[in-house]
């Protein structure tokens, strides 16, 4: 059995904001956070070379949806889902 501290720290690491967007890969499932609210969720389609722009394919049962663009300069945060 794992120590409680190890489990909690792994959980916190998973829900922590991704500060370096360049570390994200196409297909990663993420949530977009703004002002402590989830404003979008889906799969990363692409991240710019600068790591300041992210294209997201929204998750949902409504079929194919238009990808969304998010800018780091808009104050959004990304966390892995």
C-alpha cells in the first residue's frame, strides 16, 4: 500500500496548472481554467512553438466541434484532465 503523502502529492501534481504549454502534446486531455472556473475541456490539437497559444478540440457528445484558440496572455490556465 502506498503512503498517503505519495498519493496526495501525485493527485495535486495531476491537477496543478501546466506552466509550460510546450510540454503538452496533441491528444492530451486538458481543462482550460479562468478565474477559478473551467471554461473549456477537450483534447489539445496543437501548441504554438512559442508555447503561448493552444488549440483545443472541445469534448462533448454533440459531434465534431470547431477547435478553440486560447492565449496564455489572456490569463487562462491549463491543467491536465
